[in-house]
C-alpha cells in the first residue's frame, strides 16, 4: 500500500460558520501530518459594477472584500498558531467561478487535500455555496473533505 503524505492543505475561507469549521478541521489534520495550511479567499467578479458603476464603487467592493478576508485569515492564523501549524494566505481577485478558482489554485500549488465548508455566506457575500463544494469535488485533482 502507498503511504499517504500531506504537505499542503487548502482551505477556502469566507467567514461563514462552515468555513470556520473547515479551518479547524484542516488545522487538526495539519497538526497530525505536519502539513502547511493554505488559506485562500476568492472575490467574486461583479460584471454589473464593472460596466455600469463608477470605479469608486468597484474599488470599495474589492477593498472591503480584502479587509474581510484579512480578518478571516487572522482568525485562522491565531487558531493555527495554537497548534504550531504553518499557514499562508492569499486573496484571489475577479473570480468568475469560485469552484474553478479553488481547483486551479489547488493544482498550481500542489495541494494534497482541500478542506471546504459545505455551505457559505448568503447575500452578496455568498462565496462558498453547496454548489461550489460540489464543483470542487467534481473537478479537484486531489481528495476533498467537505465539512458541515
């Protein structure tokens, strides 16, 4: 039997309860395996704002999304520090398909496992949905753990 090695665990975060739980699971797995946790957040592209609204509205939307992402990353980093787990974080801008962004990010960063919440936020800040988790499971090159 082949040994399973985990060096990198990807966790898409959006501030939802499901996302926070996914971070906790990823940290626990990383602590057991010595893996690094890669935190990422994708900012959804809003074509209407790009074409109809002024640049100030779009800039405000992107800056606000980055600010929230940094708060979520900091919360995750604090949890990881308690377990001596290494983390990195990145915000991906102008994502059209969140599932595609997650899958492509995992592939390009040689991720061994994706840990994703089953449901995301609601309203305009709806970044991780049940359909996103389903899309990630369908297209990821590596195992996916869905946390609910």
